[in-house]
């Protein structure tokens, strides 16, 4: 039996460059894995048995862990039945890439269980077929991602940094947040320059999806302002939301309708999972 942590991520900066003919958006984003993790158990079995700790989130063909199993079978020709159990801790519709992390972790776990028929690079390439930000998790946890998000340039790990994640009760749909985006209103920052500044220790964090998410969910802007007023120096949307990450010397205010998580950056070594 294999049991693995399935991490989530934040985007330290996220630029949306344009809308592509295939309906996706061209991104340039600095991704960082965080230690808010689900857990996945995978074992050989006499028939497939896929279950989840959240009764309302079955592992059926819409679930990325299921898609990862199907993909692994298609690519390797290995069809032995398995039991997969997913313990969910990462909130859904939060922009934290929880489902993408589940897919990456399932691919990694299956590859371990069956004696590593694929390389890390194979798994990372295959992953792009089922989602845009799954390949990121095959970096060591810090990467500059472009294209739909699937072109991953691994970066040196950033210093350990503690953050808060604030997840309002209501989630946001990724396609809807991208669909509501007004490209013309975005600040034309050069992502390469942002990346260079980061490598020099000068953090300029931002998320081009924020305006769209705030328009769809105005209370998110109120959350952000409250966190800034409480002394946090960085408060930004995670991915397409609805969670916010915040960092700095602030003290966390009370929220009636939000979950709050204390997290840190997480990285992995090559040939080991998170
Ligand atoms: O690839 P993934 O399934 O994670 O994307 C979910 C949805 O998010 C897409 O169907 C698309 O609407 C939107 N998306 C996008 N541009 C990206 C990534 C995602 O428009 N680069």
C-alpha cells in the first residue's frame, strides 16, 4: 500500500496574457506548492474501488484522481485493479489546485506501485492531457508556468514562508472566472521582469484574475480589505479563487463564514514525493 500527501498550491503572481482560439488563456505564473494537503492511499485489489472521505465528492469519471488512473492505464497498458482512497482536507473551488494535486499524486503513486514504468518527465507530460496545472506538481514545488499552465520551468526553492489561507464559504468556478475576465483592463506587467525581481528577492505579488473574481463575488474584496487593514502586507487571490492567501505581520480578524488554514511553502526532492 502506498500513502502519499497530495499538496495544494498558490500563485505568487499570475499574469493572463491573452485568450487563445481554443478557449484557454495564455498564462505566465509563479506557482508555489503549500503544505495544505489531502492524503491518498493506493493499494492493489481484486477489483477497482475508488472512495473519498467527502460523501458528496465521489471518485467518478469527473474526478481528476479517476482521470489520472484512466490516463495511467492508457499510457502504460497496466490494467491491474486498484483501491484508491482520497482523504480531502483542501477546500474545493478555492483556486488551490487541490484536484490537480490529487491527479498528480495519483499518477505518482500508481507509478510507484507498479515499479516505475514511467519517468517523472513522462508523468508531467501525460498530466497536461487531463488538466492545465497538474504538471506543475512534478516540479520540486516552485516553478514558473506558461502556456495553459502546463509548460513548467522549475525554479530554485524559495525560503520557507508561513502564510494564512482564508477560504470563504462560497467557492468560484474556474471557467466562469476566466470567462468574466476583461483582458483590456489588466495592467500590462512583463512577467519575465516579475520573475527576475523574484529571483533577486523582490516580491511583487499580484493576480490578474482578481478583478473578475471580485466582480463575481463582491464580498471577496471586503475580505481582502479587512486582511490588509489587519496588517498583512500581501493579500492575493489564490488561482481563480475563491480563497485568498495572506502573509505578513497581521493578526487574523474574525470571519463569520470562512475557513482559515495556517500553511507553509513545501518542496520535494527529486525521486521523492511531497
Ligand atoms: O485545464 P483545466 O481543466 O484545469 O481548466 C479548467 C477551465 O479553466 C478551462 O476549461 C478554462 O475555462 C479555464 N482555463 C483557461 N485558461 C487556462 C487554464 C484554465 O481559460 N490557462
